[in-house]
C-alpha cells in the first residue's frame, strides 16, 4: 500500500511543475524502540520517516509532516492548496 498525491506548483518565478507526496505502508519497529510503528514519507523525492503508536497514527503523523513541509516551503503556490496547520488545542 502506498498513498500518492500530486500537487501543481506554480511559483511566481520559474516553471510550473508537479510535487509528488508518497506515504508508504507503515512498518513495525523492533520492540525496544520508543515508537512501535514507522512510515516513510517522500516529499518531492526526499524521504523522511515519521512514527506513531499504531499504524494509523504513523500515517497521520506522516501526512501532517508532509502538510507542514509543503506549506512551509511552497506556501500558496500549490494546487490544491495546503491550509496552515493549527496547533493542538486551537
């Protein structure tokens, strides 16, 4: 299983292009690890790993990580747009 999303990037300067986000299938970490589950998130070809207490938590954290990175790097130049992330409790 892998979730793949494509965003259109239209910067003020430069050529429009696609930005692809891939959230891979969660994997179980060894029992001694703090977080039992991990998921790899590729953002425009750059992989990173997020963690969770269960598979869905790991996927959710991966999606939140991707949203924060995309919004922070590309701002309003993405289609569909990424809304600013709110801090927990707001």
